């Protein structure tokens, strides 16, 4: 059965989508069969693996809200071994529409179970909120990757995330684990980054990945080409570090 991992943090701009796309692509590059599930209405993970959102008629919205079969919605991407379930802006309405739906927290879990055995890893890109879309992702997952930006206030909001995780563990998904906290966008030229690393390690201890993601311009350029960095510029520092992260994730189980 494929291991389901959600990339989550309700803060925007911390590197969730960059990590979802590049971790998925690097796992696939290492020979794993991977499904990337876009659960953010912005659909940046969708376009990041080369899917034109304008051509998508059915997406994750239809799975969550209208309970349609997951199989025909899965698409190929620019990456070998990597499939994706796209998101479009239609998903923006789901948060509200799900409120009055039966089994609203477990819809993603139920659908993913039908295809889980076809993959080694299923990676879910979460939206920047703790609403029902994120609850669906946490409920469906075996483990979480929490990206934390190496910036002032890095730990801000994390206690709220952790209490949401505890609620999901208690009521919806006893198995849910934190696979790791990922430090992102480190600017090696400043001392601030070093301070943040120490602060986060003090708080999360051995849950912090050894791999730290630096700021790398290739990582921000790659999405506009519809490519993960491992294809856009395989020799870049960005490709190197996400490959290291993929190896750590594989080692963790
Ligand atoms: P989130 O999904 O948490 O909102 P994103 O992954 O979309 O965050 O990242 C926010 C912005 O920062 C994007 O423009 C992305 O290209 C850029 N970015 C993310 N990680 C890096 C990095 N390591 N180096 C440079 N730019 C990055
Ligand atoms: Mg995002």
C-alpha cells in the first residue's frame, strides 16, 4: 500500500507547493510510483507538473464534493512515474459545500483507498488554511511533512497546526504521524536563518529533517516551465536538496 504524505502548514508562502512538486518528482526519479494530489484551489502544484488547468474539466473538487470515481481524474505529468490529480479554482467552493455533506472529513481518504495500492507514495499539497480541505488531507494521510520558512516568526501558527493534528489523531485518524519538519528558503548569507534553525530544532528535536532547503532561484523558475527542478535544472542546488529530502523520506518508511 502506498504511503500517503500531506505537505501542510496553514501559513501561505512557506514552500508547501514547491515541496509537494519536487518531493513527488524526486521520489519518481528514484524509481517510485507516485501520485501527487492537489488540494489547493490555486492549483499551483497542478501547473507545476505541466498540467494546463484550462484543459481540466474534472478535478479533485468532483471527487470531494460530487463523489465521482477517482480513476478517470488521474493524469500523467511531465515526469515519468508521476501521476497527478489536478485542482482548479472550482475547488474554492468546496470548503463551504462540504460543510453540509455526509462524511465530509473522510471523502479524500475513501477515494484514495481505491487506488492506494497502485502507488508507492501519494503526496498531498494542502491549501493555506485549516478548513475542511486540510482536514480531509490529514485524515487521509499516514504522515505529514511540515515546511517551515527560515524567517522571523517561523514558529508562529505552529501550535494551532499541532492542535489541529492532535484533534485529527484523536477523532479521525489514529495512525497519523509527523514524518518531519522541513526548514525551507534558508538564506545562507544571514545569521537569522541559523537562529531559526536552532529554534525549530529545540522545539521539534529529532523530527526536523537533516536536509534543509536553501533559497535557490531555479526552484522559483521551474514552475513557469511546468517542470519540477530535477527536470528543469538537474544540476542545480535545488534539485540536489530535494533529492536528499526524497531519500530521507524513503528511509523513514
Ligand atoms: P506555499 O505553497 O506554502 O504557499 P510555495 O511553494 O508556493 O509556498 O512558495 C512560495 C513562493 O516561494 C513561490 O513563488 C515559490 O516559487 C518560492 N519558493 C519556494 N521555495 C523556494 C526556495 N527554496 N527558493 C526560492 N524560491 C522558493
Ligand atoms: Mg501552495
